[in-house]
């Protein structure tokens, strides 16, 4: 089982962290720091797995990692997981990110954290490996992207419809306001009728 998935840069700054066992926020930060110290001091020519740190579980767990440019991808797993299998899973994860973001970089993990977590959830859920076929993962991601675009179109249409409806609803109110502003009673008072002919004025009833 996978206990945690950590991604941090060469300076130990976390860019992605997913824990499948409860730890307090403070303990998570300590685990990330300890894991970075264990992994970063290793040479690139040594094997990519080692005993877990004391905070994550010690000898009962293993740290399996890959180092790409400025980022470390680290999976903390128990003895039931295969080291080579997890290394392949890390490779699938990174290649999937690469396909989705077109040459993924550290900034993509910062500014698209929700999408990165979604991609990760297609591979691992609850500490269990769900899928290792990158084609299947990319298909699901593409389907999700289509759904999001459809939802955005519906929201945009509804927003436009609401604006139109609001405009129509406001039209009668504007008409009433315009009539009130005309001050018709006062205008009637101010009307000047032409002088009646003197003959009509002299008529006596």
C-alpha cells in the first residue's frame, strides 16, 4: 500500500503532497522535510529506493523516488509494493503530466494543482494503485476536459439568458419611471388655452 506521495523541488519546497494515512498538518511538514533530507543527499548513480524515515514508519516502509531536473517524485510504500512497479508508476505519472501540460515544469504543479491531483487520483486512490496504462488515463482526462467545457458553455449561456431576462423585467419599471418623470399633471396645469372670442365671452346664460 502507498502511504504518501510527495513532490518537492531541489530546495525542499513541496509542490505536491498526498497522504493516505492521517497526519496532522505539522507532522506532514516534518515528514516532507525528513524525506527531502534523506533523498536529496543521495547520489544520482545509486538505486532509487531506501528505508523510510522514522516519522513515516521507519524500516516497515520504503521511499521510492525519481529525480527529474528540479523535482523529486517520492512514493512512500509498505513492503507489499514492488520497488520496480512503483518506479514504473512514477514514470507513468510524470509522462502523463508531460502529455497534459506539454513538457511539464514546476510552475505547472503550482498553478494547476487541482488538475495535477485529478491526474494523480486516476493512478492512485486510497493508497491503492488503480491504473498504470497511460492511454487509459489520458482518455479519462480528455473526457473530463470535455465535460468541463460543456459545463462552462452552459454557465455562460445561463448567465447571458439571465442578463436578457433581467433587462426585459426591468423594462416596465423603466417605462413607469419615465412617465413619472414627465410630470404630466403639472404639464396640464401649465397648458395655455387660446383666448376665446369676445362674442362668446359676452354671452349671458
